[in-house]
């Protein structure tokens, strides 16, 4: 398999996995609990990646970060 094809397949599988994880998150409260268990840089990256796949509109990022810091 060519390197470009392998990279494209790896990225496709990563999107499939992230979509599956996002579908397990039910609401903002569940999302906040998940983010609270992560370190701040990791939680910010996770939120950025998972947001397009969520079934609901998440609370504003600033609000989630304030709750995560508290």
C-alpha cells in the first residue's frame, strides 16, 4: 500500500472512532464530566476534535473551560 493511501485510511479510521466516541456523549453534563477528568491541554484538543460529531450543540467553549478549571 502506498504511504499516501495508508495515511488516508488511518485518518478515516480515526474519524470513525471519534464519531463513535462522540455518539456516546449524551449531553453537556456528560461532556463536562469527561473534560473534568482530563488535563487542560488535552481537554481542549479533545473538545475541538469531538465537537463536529456531537448530536447536540455543546455549551460555548469558554463556559466549558471555566467549569473545567473549577
